[in-house]
């Protein structure tokens, strides 16, 4: 039987809660299930304020608006990331300044950030790749000394921590994704914006509600509502929130199962990594692992291509991941200076992601491990 790269996990309660949402006659969002989901994150992780969005990209776009990013402002973003990390700020007219990864870790190299700062820099966007924390102590120190905003792209980082602090709750803003490839999903698409600076809470609600103070109206804070700011349709429907609520109720069991799979891979591949067949994921000191993904770093592009092809021939789907954004067609067409970022390019050419989802069986895991050992003659 084919082993997919990803399969969204269903708890069994999704359709039940979606029916409740329909039956409530409140489908347009910010109803019972939206509030339940937001309260869950505020209670479990201590986030000051959370707002459900239609996607992780929308959460980033809201953060860009709240940071008041304008044309000509510069935003520092790792090149090894999904396009949304940069695009949300490009839409505000920002110039993206790409930073390199560490040599042994796809995350942004915090030691290289300060040299990229100019008098036009406004935001730093650390991306917690694979749910593993960036060096947030260094990044927050740099931001404070240069009076910059920090927007954590925590799309992959639900239930992951840095020195005891939940990712998404350290910078001024945190942005999560509930796409179907993430640990939990809001029915295929969804996101969450965490507002960690109280100065921005009121405006965030207005931007979320298409630039109106509608949320305040429904709380009885104003006797009518109107257009008071910029914004967009960032609010997801109650159907999506209901789906997400079923997942959040089972977050701990989902996480435990994913960590079991991750640990099984890691234990099996450690001897091969010691022999130099490939490198396995690095979890820096102070960071936790939320088992969002398991990856290997091959020794060459040719080796990675051959490994993916070998697994595919045996009905196992493994994939390579991001292409360096500084090498993209769009960036080259809109930039006068393409940086040299060797480690970002290294992970572009060498990293391969293995199947990782809740319903992987022990037999599935053993087969993936067996095939990789066979490929490396180990």
C-alpha cells in the first residue's frame, strides 16, 4: 500500500462540530467555535490576544499592516522559507532583505542579522523551521537595540517552545498555520495571529473585521460600527473554526503520536548519520521538538534525487522542500542585488522530508526505515 507524504488526521468530531456551527445559524465567523479556539490558545500558552485567520499567510499580512510597513521599509527574512514569509511584507511595499541559514540548521542565522540592518529596516521575521526555535534571545536583543518589530513565522511551530516560552509568543506578533500539512488543521486552510504587544490589540480586531469596529459593536462597546481603518476579510467561517476545535481538543494525543514517529525515525537513522550517510535534524539548546516534520540532509543533490526516486518506486512519497527565495524568478526580476547565501542554497539542494502523519503505522515506519537503509547499503 502506498505511503503518502502527508494525510490530515481526523479525530471523528469534526463533522459533529461543523453540524453544530450550521445549526447555530452563525456561519460567518467570530461565533462560538472561533471564541473557543482563540480562548484555547490564550489559556494553554498564555498569549495576550489571539485572532483566527483564514490562513497563516493572512496572519502574516495582518502583522505587516500592524507593523505599519510602508513602501521602502526593509524587512529581514530568511531565504529558506515558504514564500508567504516574504510576500506578506512585499504586498505592503517592503524591500525584502534575505538572510542565510546556519550551516547545520535551516533556521535564520541570528549572528548574521545585525549586519543586514540599515536605517530603513523595520521588521525581523524569524521562521521556526520544522517547529524548532530560532535563537530568540539574540533576535529579540537585536530588535530592542535597533527599535525593530519581530514577527515570528510560527506556521510549523504549534506546541513548541524556546527556553520554556511558547513559540509565537516571544516576538511582537506570532503567526501560525492550520493548513492540512500542519500538525492540526482547520479543515484544509486556517491560521492564527498572536498579538503579544497590548498596543496593537484593538487595531488588530479592526483590521480583522475589514477595517470596521464591528467586534466592539457586538460586545456592546459602541452603539454602531463603521469603517475606521484599513483591513481585509481575514476572518474565517465558523465551519473552519468548528473543524479546528475538534483538532485542538485532541492536540496532546496528536502531538504524542507524532513525537513517537519522529523518535522512531531518529533512533533508527542515528547510526547511519554517524557513518556519514546523511545528517539528521539538529535541535538547538533551549529548543523543543513538536514533531512537525522529519527530514534528512543528503550529501549531494544527485543523492537526494536518487533517494526520492528510489522511495517513490516503492510507493513511499518523500519530498524536497523550499527553494531559496533569493534565487526565485520574482525576486531576481525585482531586485538589483541578489545575495550569496550558501547555506540556504545547501538546504535547498540537500534536504528531504519523510512521511510524517498521525496514521503512519509501525509497519509503515519500519518500511520507510528499511528502504532508506537499503538505499545506503546499511
